């Protein structure tokens, strides 16, 4: 197995990744095949492109890997020791306590929130239309707001009074910081008087206070019918644990769903026949469970543009064989759903938007298409998110006809995969 020859302890590799991350992965796969050893500073790292290797890392030997500690140290600053961050037994305990919040019997209450938020936004946006019935908007920004609105209401119910714009601004800062600090070889200490540091400290303090106040109000006040209530019950009132998990669900849950909606709408606007099919389907029923074509559109958008385009780096906790590769303790492994989801060995016309491929039994290996990851650490919000984006998309497609204002957006691989330079669109009232 060969990879690029490292220069300057892999600094050249880091520079190439910075310049064009997705292009770098494609180039590595094309030149070196399914297994690419790399040097990243002091670490030996492996890019894994084959579903059989990915199955080992995420499922059959998942207990031999942790998430790369350096990245977790960055995220721990505001997510605390939450489900998102914890490892080993502590992670098991967290997962057991968070999963009941996503139980099937809880879904109808969340679905009612999705529907309510969707109708609210249709009304708001319709009021902004011009004389021709057109609404000129940055759909990426609108979807970020809708997803945040949903995250806040499903987590904290009606108890939320702060300005959503303020919350959104502070979360954007944290997302920017997460990307910057995770991607750079060293993090400068927060006490240095650098411009980004004050912004980061303000954002962290604002979010911590916000979540703590909401948690304390709920512990002292009446019960609710939301995610927070489940966390309070399963964490048996441990305030720190409740705050950490509430914060991480808030952050994990909304940026990804917003990005998914952006890609769904960009792709539909770019494919008029698929858009028409969706619009006919949503006109025929109010039940997203019956919208098989829309569901295929959602799956296909997630295959082509998975918001979690690369999983967190994994680190081996002991020497381990990964489908024939001898990985040593401490080495890093990278799984890239964006790449495996576009592998021509498993998907016909892999770069084409063809929702129909999801209308029949999958012809690809399970681990080739993993927008929600897989195995014991898979996304806890998987079903929640699918319902969320389907209900929002159905309601908006019923009300508006979306069209791109410019050309199809390029993907921008930051903390999640979003359209570069936003998503300018015109939505015509129907
Ligand atoms: C389209 C929307 C979403 C996508 C594409 C997505 C994707 C992912 C992915 C890829 C991971 C694994 C990351 C890794 O291991 O490197 C993950 C983990 C996670 N997601 Fe999601 N997610 C979405 C929505 C949500 C929502 C709505 C919630 C909660 C309300 C959520 C909560 C979580 C949590 C708590 C984890 C960590 C699980 C653990 O470590 O045990 N996600 N998600």
C-alpha cells in the first residue's frame, strides 16, 4: 500500500487538504486505491475508501477505535462530556440515557412541531413575496433558521424566549471555531488577545448560560413534552449531564438538517422532472409516510451531499487488523461518506441525481452509503432528521415553486457540507 510521499512531516498534505479537500480525497483514491497511508504531522493516518474496511472501523471492531482526541478536545469546550464526546463506558451510559428521547413513541410530538414550524415559515415567507408572487431569498440561510427553530422547539418546547438571531449568530461562531481548530495543527491558547478568541469566548458563555437557564427553569418548573424532559428523567436530575447533552443535541441536530434541506432544494430546482414528481406527490397526500418519491429524493440528496461528508477521525486504541491492513495503536483512520457514496463500483452514474435508485432494493453494500454513519455510534437523530426534512420539504413544495437564481452551488466542506456562497433562490408562490 503506497500513498503520497510526505514532505515536511505531512505539512504539504495539510496544505492540499486546506486548498481543496474533496478534490484531494478524489485524487488520493484515483492514484492509490482503497487504502491510502498519509502522514499528518506526528500521526500516521489512513484514508479508507472501501465499505469492507469501513464496516470494520464502524461496526465489527468499533470498540478498538475512539474519536481522535485532539478534535474532541476542541468540541468538548462547549459540548462538555456529552454523548457526542464521551468514549468507552461513559459513552455507553450516555447513549442509554439519550436514546429514549428518540423512541418511536416520542415521534408524533416532534412531528407536530415540524408541521407547525413548516406552516409558520410558509406564512412568513409568503408575506415577503413581491407583486409577481416571488420571494427572493438565500435558501441556505432560511433552512439554517428553520432547522434551528425546530431544534430549539423540540428540545426546549415553548420555554424559549431569547432572540433566535442571537442564538444563530453564536452557534455560527462555534461552528467556525470548531472547523478552524479541528483543522489546524495547533490551537493557540484562548488567553491570547487574538480577534477570534473574544468572539469564541462570548459565544461559549452565551450558549452555556442559555442552556443552563432553560434546564434550571425546567427542573424547577412544570414538565414538558420534549427532548429536554427525557434528558431530565434519564439523567436523574444531574444538571451538568443534562446541560451537556442538551447542548450537543442542539448543535449536532440543526446544522446537518439545515444543510440537507439546502441540497434537497438545490437539486430539485436543478431537476425539473423530479421537482414536478415531488410536487404532484405532495399535492396528493398530507402523510409524508406515503411520499415514497420525496423520500427517495431525500436519500439521494444525502448520498450526493452528505452534510457529515467526512466522519470524525478515528484513532486506534490498540494494534488492529482492518480488513487486511495492519493498523498500529495511535494511528488515525478517515471514513468519507462523500467519497464512498459516489463510488462508481457501487452506484451507476454516481455523480448524477437519480432518486429512482432508492425506489428499489439497494444494489450497493450497506457501508457504501452512510450519511448518518453506522454501527453503535451512528446518528441518534437519524429517523428524527428524515421526518424533519421530509415534512419541511413537503410543506414548502406545496406552497412554492423553487428556482435557482444562479448556477448550481459548489459544495463547501466546512464543519458540515454546505453550498459555497449560500443558496440564492427565487421561490414562486403556487
Ligand atoms: C440530516 C441530518 C443529520 C445528519 C446527516 C447527521 C449525521 C450524523 C453523523 C454522520 C454522525 C456520526 C459522526 C461520526 O461518528 O463521526 C452523527 C452523530 C450524531 N448525531 Fe446526527 N445527523 C443529522 C441529524 C441529527 C439530529 C436531528 C440529531 C439530534 C436531534 C442528531 C444527533 C446526533 C448525535 C447525538 C450523534 C452522536 C452519536 C454518538 O456519538 O453516539 N443528528 N450524525
